[in-house]
């Protein structure tokens, strides 16, 4: 059972302006198919999504402190040493991070960098690794593979580099693939290509996709479950189709209403500063359906047939 | 260079202050007038803490007075170099076009000139003096300052507030002094410090060759005499080591100050713009 | 193509400057051209003046100068009783040996240690190393040489006090060269240590380092497989740009260690006011600096794929 179980995960940053809780007691389950489905984590910029992604990968910066449990194959990943982490990362738990062109080293070829995962985790020699990298690119149908392997990141577009990163990430058929904003800043056609890559990755390699995005379309296409994050908390978690049909949490509703096809309505106000979140329900200052209780009492999560909501309306 | 830390800059300032005070109050602090003669070649003892040299001068007094020359020449040379570099960088970066091409061409040529050998030649033709050395160092060491000033000016001149000043029809002179200069001055100050460091090393090295003033002995000149008069082969460490250590310490001080200013500057750019 | 033109122009300008210096300086032009260490009777003086073309107009002298340069004739030294080119040529190899070996050793030592220092977090070892190298960096190269000479040759007697060789055997040469090479090496190592350290500190916050960790690399493997190449790129061009500065440092080291290279030559020529030799050395060093810069321009695209043409 190679599931990733996040239990009561909190991440605190110590900054010059005080302590900042970016992730506040989040619980999520991520299991690879066929027992479960891909999970999308959606939310606005700054709600703590990326921090959560980094925590799950053990890549938090030095001034961050994580508490809680991230359970994988019986161990709490938060307790792992860097050496133990290095064995998991890239092999069992992979990642596709933001800024693909910057994520690649400018002075090494694409072939070298993709082949690296084979050299690290399978002990392959340079030539074998290069061959395997070639095979990967062939499958992605990226044209003249031989030529492209010998090229450098600055010669490729952002989208191409993103697809290269995905190739490297799924090369060893990981159990978990964390994708942080993979479609950010891409044109429509590249977006579709990337989404397709991720879909194939999930289908072919029995990889559990953990998609972190504010792109609701991608989330809907790729994932069977949606989790909504706001100000460091998970406010709603449900099966995708049902969620898109009728979200329960007012923030989730507002989020869907803000989509161009659904009305393009902006949500009034802005997200709270994570150094001093509002009392009670964190969304209440902007919520059209707030009640008395919402101001003072933090709502607990109520679960109903797999549908979680953190809102006083649904107790 | 990051991670220098506040301890470094404090140490630098303290060290620098020590030498600055020594230079300023040399007359009071030096135990004897540097030209007064005592028994030559005396090792350190109660009266002469650093002993005496071949002419019987008290070395400690020479050392304290030497700080004046070393500081003055280093500072003066760096000042000339920085002002030159600032001017050239400004004109080059602000006006661009032909002026930029010509000035950068000149800079390229200056960068290729072997500087110390050139100063040696000039000092060979003219009479040796610390002022000549300082002047020529200043005239040759402006290139790196000019380059960074130029790239920063190229950046700043495209910023919104400058563009709006240009649209509003302010004169070039006004824009350069009021808008651009304030934004490059904190880039120039750390560079000025680091130029003082290289100028001091250059002056010390050239004085070591005997090209400084025999009258106003800088630390480099003291070492010239020490080396010439066999301080090394006779083991007169009290004559050989202190001047060199002083040069090292003051350069360390200046470098620490310069690096900590530079660190603050890059942090400022990263934070603001 | 454009770059080579710039170098040729620079050479032309500097060589022309060299032409004007003796003619612009105060004093007797004859003395300025020949040096002040000669004894010639009155009659020959006039002949000498004519021979040197001092009685001809300036443009003619200029052309004469250039024709001599192009024939690799740098004049005659009265102090050394030989043609300047021979005098310099005899000493140049020793200096090149010193410079070459020091650049190699210093660059390797400096970049490696600087990389380690920049990569590891602040520690006492780190701090001490940086303070030490900072101190060496702040020493004028002649003083560093004096220190090493005093401690290891004079006090401890491990190495000879002067010269490049006594017996000519290679072990003997090694013993003579050890301290001078160590001196210049340490000086350069300190410089490259500080620069590499800063470079690595900058690189380690970049996105590709985080991604390398995400792929499963950790610790020093990331430093050597990814960061090192990126961080050391500026050092390659720096060495070329530094060439003049390195060479000058070598001159001082040679003077302190009384080595048979260009350093002591420049010192003797200075004392004797032997201008032809001084100017000859200046020109030779200039040419080497230009060659070093041109070489760096040629080599850099080979190591940094971002600046390659057609790529």
C-alpha cells in the first residue's frame, strides 16, 4: 500500500516579521491507482500550496519547521535524514516544480540531465542512461530525439522544458508524483500537451498524481478528487465531478464562479496575511454567507460519504 | 560576497579606526621623532619597543608616521580612481551611442595595460615620490568602477522615474545628479573601499622597489630599506615584520568594510530595486 | 572577428604610448632612449644621435620605431651589454615557469576550497578558512614572500635563500622554486577562494539546485555534479583578465627570492635607469596580457554553452 498519508501537517516559517503558519493542520490521503485517484490541490496564490508540496518532498527551506505526520510505507517522512530522502526522491516520490527553464542546469545537455535519474537511482553508466533518456523522449514524440538530447535548456521553450522535466520525473515510475503548477504561464496548446503527459504518466505507471494548481480546468481533467486550500487550511475535499457540479464551501463556490466560463466574478477582498489570520473561520471576512458563529469559532471539518467541508453551514 | 556577517564589518571598522587615529595623532602617539637617531640595529627593548633600524631611527615611531603616508596615498589614489570611474561610467551609460563606444574602447585598452610595469617606467623617468605613485595609481585603477557604474546606469536610466523625468523635459545635468546619481552611489561606495585596498597594496609594492619618498616613509618604503639593509639575512624581524603586518591589517580592515557594504547593497537591490 | 580587431588596436595604442613616453619625459632624449648607464665620448655621441634618428622629424622616428618593433628589435641595453630581446629572452622562461605553475596550483586550490567553503553552512572551520585567506589576500605579494622566506628559509633552513638553482638537477630546481611558487600560489588561491566562495553562495539558492535535490541528489554530490561548473565559469575569464596583475605579483616574488627572472631584471634596470630594458619588458608583458585575453575569449564558448554561436 504505497499511499501517502498527510496527517495534521503544519508548517511554520520564522521570518523577520514574525512567525508565519503557511500550512495549518492539513490532512490528505494520496493513493496510487487503481485503489484511488489523482488529487488536485487548488487555491489562490499564497494559500500555502507550494509549501505543502515542498513539505511532502522534504525540500522546505531552513527557516521552516514542519510538524505532524507525512506517512509513507510506514515511516513519517518528516523524520527522514537528507540521505534517506535522497533515496526516495526522484525514484519513489518525484516532483515537477515551477519555473522549468530555471529548474534545469544551463551548462549540461538535456540528455545528460534526464539520464541523471538513471545514473543516480539505478547506477547506470553514462551511455545506458543516455539511451534510456532517448527512449523517454521518443515516447513523448518530441521530434528529432538525437538532436534534442544534445541541446541545452536555453535552446528550448518553457513548455518543452516542462515536458522534459515531466519525462525525468516519471522515468523511474514513481509511486507519487507531485506537480507544482505545471501549467503555469503556458500557452493553451502547450498546456494541453503537458496535461496529456501527466495523464499518461498517471495511467501507465500507476503513479498517484498530486497536482497543485490554480488552474481548475487542468484539475478537472486530470484528477478524480479535488481539495481546496485557503489561508493554510483545507476547506473542502470531494470527488471531482460532484465537486464541480455543486461545491459546498462558499470559497469553493466563489472560486468556480470566478472562472471565465462561469461568470468571471471576482472574489471581493484579498486573502489574509498568514502572520495574522482572522479569528474564527478564515474566510469569514469575504464570505457572502457568514453567520455570527463564523467570526469567533473556527469550524471543524465535517465528513459525509467522503465529502469533507470545513464550514459552519454544514455541521 | 555574502555571509560576511556583522562581526566582520565591526572588526573592519575598529581596525581602520586604530590606524586612522594613529595617522591623525602621530605626533602625540609616536614615542620619538622618526628622524631622531639612536643606536642602530637595536633589538626591541624597554625604550624602543620595536627596536631601531640601520640609521638608529626608532622603528615604532617610523611605523606610526608611516601610517600617514600609506593612508593618504591609498585614499587619494582611490579617490581619483573612483571619481574618474564614476564620471566615465556615468557618461558612457547615460548618453550611450558614440560616447559609450569610445569610452568603452578606451576602457578596454586601459584594462590591457600592465599597470605596475608602467608605473615603474614612469617613476624611473621622473623622480620617485609617493605623490607621483598615488596620482598614477589613480589614473590607472578606474576601469572596474567605470564598468559597474556603466551597467547600473544603463539599468537605472530605463526606470520609470527617470523616463518620466526625461518626458518632463528636465536637463541631463539635473537628471544625472538628482535621479541617477543617488541610485548608484551605494554601488560606488563599496567599490571605493575595495579600490583603497588595491591602491594601498600597489603603493606598498612600488615603495618596496624604492619608488616612494625616502623622506616621508610609507610602510612599503620601510620594507624597502629593511630588505636592502639585510634585515632578512640578519634576522631583524622587528624591522621586517611590523610594516608588512600593518599593511596587511589595514587592507583587511578596508576589505571587510567594503565587503559588508557590498553585501548590504546587494540585499537592498534584491529587496527594492 | 571584431574582438581580434579590438586587441590589435589596443596593441597599437599601447605600443604607440610606449614610443612617446621617453620622448615626453624631461631630460636629454638620448639618455631617455638609451638609459643612463653608459659612458661614451663626445664625438660618438653625435653619431649615436644620428644613428637613433633623433635629428629626424617625429613621424619619421615613429615609422622607424614601428619597423624595429616588427623586426622584433627592442633596442640595446648598455647595462647588460646585449640586445634587449636577448636579455629578456634569457629570463622570460623562468618567470613563465613561476607564473604558469602558480596559476595552475592556485586556481585549483582556490576554487576547490572556495567551493567547499561556499557550500557548507557557516561554521568555525569555514570562518577560520575565510579569515585566513582574507589575510593572505590582503598581503602585498612581496610581503607574503618575505614572510615565507624568513620563516622557512632563514629560520627553519628548509629551503635555499635565493636563486633558481645551484646544481641544475631537477630536485635542486624544485627546492629553489618551492617557496616562490608557494608564495604566488597562496596569493592567487586566496583570491580565487574568495571569488569562488561568493559564486557558490549565489548559485546554491538557484532553482536547479532545489531540483537536483528533488531528483535524488544530496550534499556534496550536488556541489560537484551541478554547482561547481556553473560557479567556476567566471573564474576562467577572470584568470585571463588577471594576467597582468598575476605577472606583476610574480615580479615581486622573484625580487624577494632573488630569482633569475624578469623580476630581478626589472629591478636592476630600474636602479640603472636602463630604459630600453624597462620598456622592452613592458611591451613583452603587454603582448602576453593580450594573448591571455584572446585565449580566454576563444576558450569561454567551449565551456559555457549559452554563449556559443549558432547554438
